[in-house]
């Protein structure tokens, strides 16, 4: 399968199943487009007609391009066949060991964000905090069900996890006390809105947290319109100075500034530039996923503007990198020389199998976006996964599980997409969230172009 597109002056050809990326001239681009569907002599005739006014292009030149393409085909760098389809479901079925938990230490929050999928941190239930005893059992459960995995990941999540800070500290201390004897290495992540960031949290997080995710939506007027305190005031002025101090003391490593854009700011590039101008260099900006009836929901009419924003973002990143003040954008981080193994490319985020969410009462769900939906209650941390039907459903949820993905060039980059988004959009985890697919494919096109252009900067 081939995907071709033009962006920022580059003619880009992606060979989907080998992962090879080629930058070609106009003639080669046109020939590749016809190569698998049109007779060679007919292609020669079409090219001679199209380039009749181009002196350097003649029949010999055209046939030399054919020879080059044949060499690439023989080397399995172009027009390669899908050799993964037959083993896709077997690959997913092999793994039952758990490698990561999302610990919901707080089902409560000190902000009242309008687009919060977790119903302001309560997950459509009662406000609650995880006890140390439940958290300790969750860590024991992870160790016991992790098999031969050494590196285990735990994300302290909410609501707002800093509202249960003492338990977070106790759980980290407990994990450190057992990891050596268990032959494990815990890596912790903290996701926070920043309201309760102080010197103690900063010192502890910078010592113990492998990564910290900080929530900021960009410009003050944009952020404050969506992320308000419970009293209805904007939170920008409260959190930005805290974030700046936190990142300075963290020496700019191991964090992400995560924003959400909505219909209110389809010009989200301005928010990314604003965050970069504040001194933040590790950035992420996610499209809101919500009920289409919500006033802040993204619309079909927004798509052309969003595509343009992603393209301009890549160009802005190149400009800033050349000027010496570059930044990273999470969705543009791809490795064209190696990248994830084919297992990861097929199986994706491994929610419901290798990754589970734990509620304050110890219930297990496939991921944080399913918490509170009793149809997806999988068990608990004392008895393990008892609803194995759900786990089996997620085992078969991969890049090859959806008929809509069959001919999609991006499926080995998205691995079939987010099961939760698919479920909320279609009612099935094997459905397709079409709007998200469109944005993802544009991001991948921009990410590939960015890697090409960065290589040319060197």
C-alpha cells in the first residue's frame, strides 16, 4: 500500500507496510501514482504528454525512473505487501501480563472544566479518595500479574491526584520498598491541573516521577473559558507561575504541557505558540472529544482550519528549531528509522489487557475513559480480572479489527485508534471515531514531513 501527498514543497511517498518514506521529484511522484494500475507503455505516453514542455524529460528518463522503482520494489522498500494481517489477532492474544496501572487516587477535583470527560472528577459517581490500603493492594496486584516484565508503570490520576497527595507519597514509598525484592522497577507519572503545586510537591515529583503531565489550554482567555475553579473563576493566573517554577526546577525534562482545543479555539496554533513563549518546550494539544451537541464540540466545518493549523504548526516548529528555540509536539514524535515493533503497531495502547485503571474502591476498568461504566467493570484488585469476556474483547481490538481500517494507510501508526473514543462515538470499541481518524491522518502527514525537513536542516 502506498500513500502519497505533497506538503511544504516536498513530494512524499510512504510505503505503508515497510515504513519506508521517499521524497521524490514530480516525475517519479506521478509515475508512482499510476505504477500499480496502469500499463507501463501507457504511463510513458501519459508522462510524455504531461511533461512535453520540460526539456530534460524524455522517454529514456521516464524508463530510468521505472528501473529505480523496480530496484526499490525488489528491496522491499516500495509496493510491499501486507505480511502482518494473518498474525494480527495471534499477536494480540499472546499477552495477558499487566505492565501499567492508572491509579485513580482522587475522584474529586478543584476545577470545574466544561469539557471534562470525568464529570468534574467524580466519574458520574460520588466524590471519593483512594486509601493507602487500596493503593497498596493495587501495587501488589500489579506486581503479581506482571509476569516477567521488569519495568512497571503507574500513573497517579484523577480527578485531581494532588487532592490526595499524602497517599501518593505513601504509595511511592511503598513501591520503592518492594521493587528490589520483586525484581521490578516502578516508573511513576503524575497528571495534575497544577492548582496545588507547591515546593513540596515539586521536590518530590522531580525526584520520583518519571513524567509529569500538566494541564494548560494556552492563551489566558482560552484557558479560562474552559478550565474554571469551582467558584467560576479562571485558573490561568493561578497555575501558570506554578508551572513555570516547576519546569525550571525540573530542568525542563520529563514533562508534558497538555492542552485541549475545542470549537472555541480552532486556531489552536496560537495557543501552542503562547505556551512555547511562556518557556514550555514539551507540548501536547488534543482535540476535544465530547457530545456533538455540546457548544464547544468540533464540527465538520472546523476541519479545513484544523488541517491548516497542523500544517502551519510543523512549519512553525521548523522555524523555531532553526532559530534555536524549538519545542516538541507530542503527536509529531515519530521514529522513521526504527519506531515501535510490529506488535505495538498492531496492538496499540493495550488498554483492557496490559493496561488497566483502578478506582478509589479498587475496581478495575479497561482504561480511565471507561471508569464508571458498569458494562466495562472487569473485576477488582483483590480478585483480579473476573470479567474475562471484556478482556477478550480488548485482546481482539487492534489495527486489523475494524473493517473501516482495511485500506487505511495510517493504521500501523494509530494501531486502530482509541477504543474509548470509538466506543463513545459508535457504541462499540471496534467502531471508528471518524473525526479523530481524519485529524490523526493529517497529524501523521505533518509529522513525516517534519522529520524530512529536520534532516535537511542539519
